[in-house]
C-alpha cells in the first residue's frame, strides 16, 4: 500500500520538477525562457497529466467497487 502512495506522490511531483529542470538547464536560448516554459507546460498537459488522471481514476473506480 505504501508503494502505491509513493507512486502517486511521485507522479504529482513530476510536474514542478520538469519545469525546474527545463528552465534551469542550458537548453533554453537567451531571450526565449518564457516561450520554452510555455512549451514545457504544453507538453506536460498533453503527455504527462493524462497518465496522472488515469492513475487516480482507476484508483477511484477500484475504491467504488
């Protein structure tokens, strides 16, 4: 049970961790930080957040049964 809780917290922490790494890394070009931040948030909402939602939805369905 503890590993499931840890996985849930880990999934939630991916969002700010990804933003921090993206902004602080040397991948951004000078003067484009705002654009890169917008693109990283867009990428997260397309690919990462649906998996987090699916995890919590499956958890809810199992709890209802």
